[in-house]
């Protein structure tokens, strides 16, 4: 199982630089304010008289080290930040791997959650009459949850804010485990006295982020009827959302298992329709004979179905991650390593010999041909079809197809998944994209 780890300095920096500006934009838009940092919202930028503040600002990765100065803070702004912005932000890593970026995003969001909660609690002590009903309800909910405030906030972040997809099933399992362990780390009481940890199987999913439906509106068929119009889509996915919700809030593992199975079955049922539409896209790109079974070998991921709750509200807000930087082409190292585990490290001439010998087996030769065809089909789909229009920019009147760099494909895809998004992905410098 080869999961990839991006160092924490990079993930933490990128998570802050991506998430804080989004939160501030939303808050400033909602309140007509012009905060430039999260610290400003909590009046943390100016040290109190006589107090030496050596801590780093939150925006630079610091954590709250002294009590909030509740008197100097605008309650409505913190309330909006917490209930309308923070709880609503949807962060996606479309190549989530072992979850390094989502864990960093969790830290960044957690700091802001905790800061808001600390302010609400302090306000309750000093000016309880000022609290609105939703703040009072939230304080009650946190107290009823029995665990630490940090555990409560982590659950909220993991369930409401974080989403990931990876084509590698092993990576998905590691990611889920890491997020889950991050909650376990905050259990201080007897585990039986804390509410059960939530189930996150439907936040972190296995699939091919680049192949599958992203659109909320499906085009009409030949009869002029919508294949799956907006109303029908919403009504039909209610069953998926219901099963996922029941799974997330299940109180026993038997109940969680039952609802997980049910949700997967309901997703599978709807998937057939989406796979047919995807086949139509491949046919439009010139692959007339492609079958749904062939498409399924590539693990298509239909976003509005798999993340029905998120897409009902328009999509994701913040994208973060480190996508694959390879090119999409038939790579003999990737293929022949299945038959000879040292293949990758042989010198070139030895590779030629080993390859010739392996290809003398007609089964392997057939597999190699199928592998090359499969790569060529996807490569052509990305450049010749209509799905990825930015991969064939027109420069000086000439179409310049790219070389199917996966990072560029991921970049284009996240634009389509965005509610009104902001993106924080590492990517190699690309002259053609900058110029094109
Ligand atoms: C460079 S790793 C980054 C992983 C993660 N962001 C991290 O830093 O820990 C790239 C990840 O992309 C995944 N991947 C490659 N192609 C993919 C695709 N088409 N759809 C979804 N995930 C893909 C790989 O399995 C791998 O986990």
C-alpha cells in the first residue's frame, strides 16, 4: 500500500493560506466589514496594554494562547462567522491520499471553531442577556455532548467541512483512519461516556476524480425531455442523503453497517444512469463502441451523486491538495512491475529483454495491448472530448493539445466542482497554461 505523505510545513501553510481568506471573504460579504485577518475579528492583533504577546498570529499558524477580549469583539460578526460561514464551508481534496491536507485543514478550522466557542462561553459568563438563541443552543449542545470542547469541534469539522476522494482504496482507508484517530486522541473521559464517534465513510470516497459527472443539470435527450431534471434529481437523491445521514448518526456499529450498506445500494442504483451519460460523453469524443463495463474499470466518480448533500448547495468552496504530477500515458514500468517486481530498477536494455520475454506469453501480450488502449482512450478523451476544454487551448489560432498532465486535469476539474471556489493545490509550473 503506497500512500504518499506531504510534509506538514507545506500542508499547514497551504491550508491556512487557502481557508482563512475564504472565511474572511464570506464574513466580510455577509457583514459589510473589511477584516483582513481572523485575528482581527477577535481583536487579537493589538496586544492589551502592558501585555507582551509573543505568540504567532492565527493566520501564521499560531494558536490562541490568551483569553479573548470579549468586550472588544462584535458578537454578530463572530456569530455569523461560526454559524453561517464556518459550519458551511466545504473543503475538498480530490486526490486525498493519506489525508495530509485534510488533517491540516482540520487544524486550521479547529482553531477558528475553538476561538468562536471560547468567545461564546466568555460572553455567557459576562453578558448572558446578549446571547442569541442559536448561541445558547450551541453552548447547551456542546455541554450535552459530554466530551471535551475540542472533541466536539473536531467532530463538527470532520462531518461538516472535510471531503476527499482518491482512486486508491488503500489510501482512502488510511485517510479515514487518520481522521478518526484524530478524534480518538481527544477522548479524555471513559469512552463509554462520550457520544459515539461519527462515521465518515461518505466524506472520504474511493473513485476517479477525473472521470465522471460533475454537472447538476443533465442535458435533454432526443425527445427533448430532461434525462434527470433538477427536481427529479433532488427528489431521487433524498433517499441517498437519508441513508447517509442515518449512517453518520448511527449509535451502534450494527446500525451503522446497515445504513452504510443501504446508502451504497442506493448510490449504485442511481450510478447506472450517470454511467450511461458518461458513455455518451465518450461516444461524443469518438469512442462509439465503448461499454459501460469498460468505463467502470476506471472507477468513474459521479460527484453530484456521491456528495449529494454538497451538490444540492452548489458544490465545494475550498480545494486543497497535492494532485499527481505525472503524465497520462502507457508506462511500461507501471505495467510490467505486475509481472516482475524489480522491473522499475533494471537498466533500460535489461528492461527491453525482460519485456520481450514477458510478451512471449500471449496472455501478458494481450493485457499489455489492452493497457495501452485503455491509456490512449483516456488520454484522447481528455484532449479531444468536450469535457476538458482547457486542455486544448487555442494559441495564435492554433489548437495546442496538452500532454495530459494529471495536475492540469485536476486543476480544470476543480473549477467545475466549485460553488464559488478558491483553490490551494500544489502544481508544477506550467508555461503553456500561463501563456495559453
Ligand atoms: C501526490 S499524491 C498526494 C496525496 C495527498 N494529497 C498527500 O499529500 O498526502 C497523489 C494522490 O492522487 C491519487 N490519484 C491519482 N490519480 C487519481 C485520480 N484520477 N482520481 C483520484 N485520485 C487520484 C493517488 O492515488 C495519490 O494518492
